[in-house]
C-alpha cells in the first residue's frame, strides 16, 4: 500500500469513528429498530425477504449516487442483523432497482423479482449464485415484462377488437408456484394515475392487481385482473402496490397454512392494508379488508417471509417525519418497523404479534401488580417497590381489567409537567385503540390521533404490548390490532410513563423491561 493510500485509509477510519460517535449521541436514532447504517434515504421499502439456509435475509431500497439500490442484511434471530455487500445495483437492462420480492424456484434457486427502472423498464429477475445470497446474476432477458410507459404496459387486445389492453409493469410480487406453473402479480399505481385519474376512465379507478403466468420464468403471459376492489372498503383514489400474496398460517407458531389467503399491500395515499379471502381458479376473492394505518400513510411498503417453522413475518418502512434539513444534519434516515408475526385466528380474522425473539433484548425487569386507577385520575407508573418505571427504550406489558365503557391507557415519553407526552388509550365505548401524538414533541413530527378499530369480546381484558425505541412507538393489543407511530421529543426529561383513566379501572399486572440496542450504533 502506498503512503498516499495509507493516509486515505486512515482518513476514512477517522471519519467512520466520528460518524459512529455522532449517531450514538443522537436522541432520536432508534436502538433496536433496523436503520440503514449511514446516510439519509427514502424510499426504504423492505424487499426480497427470505428464510434461507437457517438465516433470515432482508433486502431494502436505499440510494447511492442518486440511484436506487438494494441493501442486504441477514439474521439468525430477527434481532441482530449482519450487513452484507449490496444485493442489487443498477446496471445492464436497468438504471435503478425498485420494489419486488424473492422466492425459490423449482430447482431450488433463490430468484428476485424487481421493478427495473430504465428505458425501457419493467419487471426484472435476478438469481442467487451463492448460499450467502451475496452474489446475484440478472436475467439476460430483462425486463421479462416490458413497460411501454413508466410502470405500465399498453398492448393491442387479444380479442381482435383493436382495443387497448392496459396492465401494470411495476412492483412485482414475489413469484409463487401453483399446479406446476409460476405466477406473479404487478401493481396498478401508474395505471390508476394515467388512465383512471388523468384520462377519467372509471374502470381504472381503485385498487387492483394484474396476474401473469409463466412456465420458464422468462416468458410471461398476462391473464387478467387478479381481483375486483369494492368501494365499501377502499376509495377510488387508492392503488395496490408492493403486493405480497400468501396463505395465512393458523398459529403464531406457524404450522400448516390455512385456506385463507392474504393480499398485503399499500395504497400510496393511505398506507399499509390487506385483504383476506379465497384463492381459486387463478383469481382472488376478497372477503375481508383491514388497514394497518388509518390517519395517514406513515406505516408503508410491507414485505413478509415464511420461516422454517411456517411463521409468516412482515416488516414495513416507517416514515421519518422530521424536516429534510434535520435529517441532513443528523446524517441518518431510513427505518423499518419491528417484525410482526401474522396468522389466522379461530374467528377467521387476522391476528398479529411481535415475535418472541424480541425478548432477547430485555434487561432490568420490573413489575407492578393489583393497581387501581380512579375515574379522571392518572399516576406515574412505579414498580412494586415504588420506584418509577421510565425511559425511551422500553417494552411494557400492561393488562387492564375488562371494561364496557370509558377511556383508559398510559402516557409515555412524558415530561414531568406534561408538556410533551404520547398518549396510548383504549376507548371501550367506541371500540378503538388510539395513539395520540399531538403533544409528543415541542418540535417536529406528525401531530395526529391515530385510531384503529378494536372491539373486545365481553369480559376480555385489554392486554397491551408497547415498544418504545427513541423515535418509535409500537403498540400491540390482544393480538388483534397494532399501531406504529414516530415521535421526536425535544426535552431530555420526557421519559415518564403514566397510567390514566376516566373510569374506575383495575390493572392486574404491569411488566416492564429496558431494551438493549441491537443496532451497532
């Protein structure tokens, strides 16, 4: 190594040390939610999630020199992630790597689908050439579904009428195999914008997906729209992108898949949502619809995998709502949600919970039992010895006795005078789980009340799992509902946890743990 090269390397080492220390001092940088290791990025969709050879692999979009790329991390425990070399970089038939998925083909080869940006762009494929999934070869026929305009394809109709056939050529789903053939879905955002909204063609309004079939992965035939949306569930300006289609397990522990299929997706304007329904004759019939974000689109771009036990585990990109100038000053942005385990409940509704692997991060356990809050009262949360439970990197498990009316819950990241606070509540009268961030910060962040439907059966206690991670609040309730929000408290003393209620309520038990950061910095 020349003296000049050695000096350059020393400068990089010095800069890396300063950057690490800068991040460690940042009060809002998450400790155990995945963060792109350096720089300001967006979008940061999770993509290509795969359990392979005993490891969880997760790819995600990031930006390098103005172009979209796929980063790559892997884990054996869903908690600690090893960074790999980039998964996919622009080049060849594409000029950027956008959303997609991954599956294992009939020959046991991991195969990525992605939206290749370029002229022409479209749906592209890449295959792994090593067991660590560090090396990928792009298909020589890319794009295997070619767009004629960004994100869509227009071709003459096969019925001989001379009419145009329009379908999406963006955001391919992971491929799946059915009856020996390969199937794949594409999203409809660009069709909706161009033909539904701009050209005022009502048949192209609302969310849908386009189904393709292939026998060799190279030659794809468009079949038809995969499902028909209904305005009872979604609005005409909602699209369907980042689609993820699979049968739900019947247990949080995995096992045999059910006969109920899930279409997990986003609309760009209203965020992550899903359908549950029936899959037969190459069509999907939605029978239920639900959302994972209600007031805006902060919980965004879902992707899931099936692990060795048969568990279905998902992640999303969660928006960083700080001002762009603040992100640039901090030097980081691009975070994913905690993993969620999905399964079908005995009542044929979606169930969800954090994976038990997160318990590996717990330390300094605290407990309080047999608490009682009088109507219109609140109190600091203390353990059985009267010591305050507080912090900004915590897991809380709180059980409230059954209630048929009233609003109760807890406040987190509170300053002593209540000037800053995030309010987590259950409205037993209106049957909603709520996260109120209107006073979460004296500075930046979205100031809203997010309300999710949650109707508990008569006599059922409310069981909350709350995860605090600097600028993240994730709340899970009774395995039936969850809300994720971002907060950016400005005061160093915004650490208190308080219980409150507007009715008399008993709290049989509270467990609390501090959470060990799992990000390297």
